[in-house]
């Protein structure tokens, strides 16, 4: 994560300069980046990022990620403030950042917030991210606003199907729409898949219930071969067995004791497996002792792909 931040922070400083020579605040920011890169190189090996400034001794170069990242973001935040600008870090798949590095990032943003510097973060991650940030830094829940992103509400899901089709002079029968919503649960990606395949198999407008049924077979086959399969192939045989036991119980969430019972094992013996799957982003805990799939419809895929152990 620190190495990935270097090129985007460098680009942000250059954009602040608006093509002019670097002024004091921006030059200090570049020196902080150079120092940070030097410290990272010592810790992680060579990093392929060109920094157009010499390192500044004593600034973001201690080798301690908590201290150095805080120094770096503070220096860049001060440069942004001098230019009446704000810096926002946009990070996808934040749940994959190692917990130690996530803790350093949270601490650095907290420090910048305390000094009222114009630097913040907008991030996206799977459901286990809330718990992970809380473990990394206990004050994370007060520092950030966590907004759950679930399936679309019925009206929005219907619009996702009806509006694009209407632009091409095509309609969906009400029972066809209801079936797509039932199959997808309003998941935006799945709505695209069912909409696409329903369109492809329909002979004429309006798209009917039978068209959606045929589309379901095609959509699931495509998801099985790509979307679901990519995740499945990351698992060990034992982890696949745990996921299959979960699937036997349905979409979830399920009590850990119920999953262990399907596997004919004790809860304590399967607890490490549950923890490993959480780290891989395959499952999460919506409440203490509960376990659920992070990906919708994954229970059906597991039943299609393998027998119960």
C-alpha cells in the first residue's frame, strides 16, 4: 500500500503546481516523498517511482510506517492548504491492505484531521472492512463514516432494466421484471447480467417471463465460469469444504455452530478455517458468531460446483 501511494501523491503535488516551478510547500512535499521512498526501499526493496527532489533528512524517513506516513500526509496536506486545494485518496478493495499498513494509514489521516488539513479518504471494500478498521485502530469507527452498499431497492432495480431498454423501444413484461429482481436480489452487477442475457434470448418486445428463465441458465453459466470461479480457485480444498458446508445451509447468515455441525466437527476446530476465509474476503461476520458469504448467490454456485464433503 505505501508503494502504491507514492506515484499518486507525486502526481497530486505536480497538479497543485499547475505547471509552474515547485514553490516552498510543494517542494517540501516532494522532498518528503523522496524521503519516504528511501525509507520504503530499505524496508521493502527497490521501488520504481521517480521523485524530482532530494530527500530531506528527518522528514518521513525513520523507517517506522506510522511516523513516516503521518509526516508525509501532513506535509502534503500543508502544501494543499497553501494552494486552497484539497487532497482525497480514492482506494478500492481496501480490505486487502494488510492490517498493520491499514493502521498506519488510519493514524496518518487521524493526525491530518486533528490539524484540520484538507486531506481525506474515500474507500470501498467488502463487508468485513468495518471490523478490520476497528481492529487496526479502535477510533476508526469515529473517524470515518461507513456507508453500506447493498442491492438496489425495487424501484431502482426496475429502472435499471426498464430505462435502457425503453431507449431502444423495448419493454419488459411485469412478470419478467419480477423474476429478474427475484433472481438477482437487486445486485447491480447481476442485474446487468440478467438484463443482457434476457435481451439476447428474446425474439421480440416485450421481453417475457420465459425469456428470463432461459436467460437465468446462461447468466449462471457465465457467472460460474468467471465471477464465481475466480474466487473459488483461490481456496484450498479444506476451505472449499467449509464454504460448501455453509452453502448447504442456504444464503445465510449462519451460526458457526451450525456450519461445524454440517462438517461433523467442533466449533473450535473449524475456527481457524473461518478466520482464513475472512482474511481472503470470502466470508464475513455480520454479528458475533454469525457467518455469511460476501458474494451474493455464492451458496448456489458452491452446490453446483462440488458435492458436500
